């Protein structure tokens, strides 16, 4: 994924999930459209975005 942070090693970048949420999709809609994802993946997306907003630059975060 060209170095972009991804969810759980899947080929879904944090950026794509944030774009979907920003476009108005609900977490339930995203989970319905992307069956590989789990509810915790949406929460991890928000966690990563919050961390990025706090520090400005974020490195890889180990999977829980």
C-alpha cells in the first residue's frame, strides 16, 4: 500500500476508511460493504487518526 498505514495487515488503508466515513457512510454500511473488516477495525481507524492529530506524524502501530 505504498507505505500507508493499513488495518490489521489487510489492504484497506486508514486513509480510505476515513474517506468513507467523511463521505457520510456509517460504520455499519462500511462493514456491510467490506466483509473482511470488523467493528474494532473502525475503532482502530479513529484511534490512529486521533493519534495523528495529536502528534502530527504517526509511525506504524502494532496490531492489538
